[in-house]
C-alpha cells in the first residue's frame, strides 16, 4: 500500500534566499529563531537570511552552537535559547546539521521531553512550529524530510527522529549559497546525495513515488557532480546538485536507505570518517553485494529473482549515466560501482580503510584488524537502514563488506 503526502513547499532559484522574509510572513509568523552553524555565519549567509527576515518586519535571533553531526547537547543548548526568545517560526539555514538541529529544537520546544523520546516515527505529541529549511549544501536532502538525525552526546548513537509534524513547511533552494563551500565539502555532500538516490531506488520499501524522485535525483546528480568538481563556478551544475539532493531527500521520505548507510555510521563512530566519505567508500561494494545471491549456485529462486530485479533497477540507472559507452561490457552493478569509484577518485575521497587517518590509532584498541572490523560489523548490523536493504545482510556480510573496502 502506498501512503505518501508531499508536505513541503519547494521554492528554488538563484538568490531565492531573498524571498525568505516574504515566505515566512505567509506562515503568519513574526519571531524567527535561525539555526546556522559557525561556518554559515562566517560566510555571511546567515546575515543574508536575517536581512530578508528583518526587512519583512521579523524579530530575529540566531543560534550557532552546533557542529557537524548535531548532538543532544547542541539541541538542548538551542532549546534554552528558544525558551528565552519564544519564536513562532524556526529557520534551519545551513547544511544537514543546521536543519536537523532546528528540527530537534522544534521537537523539544513544541512537545517537551528529551530527544530520545522521539527516536522512531510518529512520536510528536503536539503541533510543532512551522520550519523553513534553507540548505547551503547539496547533500542530505533534510529540507524535504520529516526526520532529524541527532547523536546521543554520551553514546554517539545516531537517533533518527521522524514525524510528519517535523517536516519543513517551506524549503528554499538557492544554489548561490553553495558557492562558498570548500571543494571537499562539495565533494562529501555530493557523494552523500548520490548514495541517497542509489539506495532509495532499490530498498524493500521502494514504490512508484520513490522511484520517480530517485530516478530524477540520479539523473541530475550524475550530470552535475563531475562538473561541479571540475568547475566550482558552474552554477548550472550547482543548481542540478541542489535540486537533485532535494529529490533524493524526497525519495528517502517515500522509501528508505540501505546497507551502505548502515556500514557508514560505524566508520564515523569508530574512526571519525566524515559521513559522505564513509558512505561513499562502502557504496561500490554494496552495489556488487546487492546484485548477487549469497551463493551463486543457489537454488533459492526467491533470492535469485530478487538479485535479478535489483540488477534491472541498476541497469535503469546505468543507462541514465552521462557516459554509457561501457555499459555492454559489464553488469549494471559493476558499471555503477566503477563509475562511483571513479567519482570518489576524482573527488579525492577514495581511500582503503587501513589508510584512513584514525585506522592505526583505533586499531591499537583491538588485537587485530579483523577484531576491529568485527566490532564495526556488529554495530552496522544494528543500524535501522540496513533492514531495508534489498538483499538481507548479516553481521558476517557486513564484516565481508568492510574487508572488501579494506583491500
């Protein structure tokens, strides 16, 4: 059964941030708490948002005490400021961290309690304040989602808190805001968006709606990513990346993610690998894993049929690649895996696990590389996204995938 509702108004175009004040007024608000990380503040983007709001007569307040991967401590600090300022509108202006932190603050300000109370789906107890999301990166797609990813400050466990009430009322896509990103951030967020399109297209929850969004996201991102890496001033490519990331976020909302994201979270938790790089490193190996059965000689017709169905989905995406001259020389999964690996290399993100900066430091806590990988695999097996992977993956499978990425 398909049950999907588009909850967020989407406004896109160069310098669209200048419409923030007018759009905020349309929500009947007058006091805005703007959540932005220090980098957005330093780049002058926060001030552009504030200027638009104040021009429309808003009283404004900024919260900047957050970092990448917002934690419960960041949300709690934002809550204290919100209680003092008493906004009737929240604005998440920045990357996924700013938007997720704004959602987290909204949960607690509107419904009380602590973030852990909203871990899961549909646990908001009251109507929440309207939220405007303005991404300054092209990656998470959080601007089109009802989920906030907040890490427990003590355990570092990522809690996915989702509720229809938490979805932004309006998302503003302005590609000019992404121009101030360092090249590495452009690469990391772009790879993340590409994995969103790839994974949401084949999950066990996929449907006609998610297919539409994932397919269009993939088309835009596959065209835009190589161009924006080569020429950061290509505004058409930046527009493609931003809209593609938003569509991928919509695909996630209608579908889900898979094993690559389950494998990425332990890499971040154990080795401090940035999320975009972590999920990117694992994606080629997951593509190959999904398109095969656990045993090539298996007589399990269901498993074989599933692998065949996934391969056909991959074939559809491979045909949408800007360059498909090599499509007939390998399987669709291999075509996508090789293409993805090439993108990682062009973005300087292709790194075997044992060459990651914190690999040796973390390895000192374990008796062998296999023991470290087993610990990460155990954590990966508990990640909720893995349960939606098209091919079921055991702890042993996750370990094998890490070993594949370690070569």
